[in-house]
C-alpha cells in the first residue's frame, strides 16, 4: 500500500508543477473609436533591365558556368578582370570577356 501512496503523491506534485498561473488584464478602452486612416500599400516597382545585344552580362556567364551570380563575381574579382564602367557586362568578342570566361572556367 505504501507504494501506491508514493506514486499518487508524485503524480499530484507533478500536476501542481505543470499548472501555470495565467494572469489576464483588461485594457482600458474608450467608448469613442479613433478614426483609422486607410493607407495604401506601396507595391514593389517592377524594374525593367535594359539589355544590349552587343553585351554579355555576368548573369549569362554565371548560368553557363552553373554558378550563382555572387560566386561568379567573387571569382572575377579574384582574377582582377577588368569591367567596363563598373558594370559586369562586356562587349562580345572583347579581350575582357575572354578573360572573364577563362576565370570562370569556360
């Protein structure tokens, strides 16, 4: 009988520990509701990229090399490939494009 008392006591103690006290408070609200302004959501603007048929971009080279754009740029920076006016695009047939392709292993 004493064994049964111990188990039931343990169950009661465990039940007491598991119960958490929940304190709820009511917020004071005024009887008048404030006017709510409706704000229109600003959607993301679609950016149209201008493409030049005479340029080969880093995006196309990265796809060809099966790399992400970030990894491709990192490799090109490490190889110190020249880029035209700060853009990651080169004229087709240029020496810089050949250097970029070589740096990406193409």
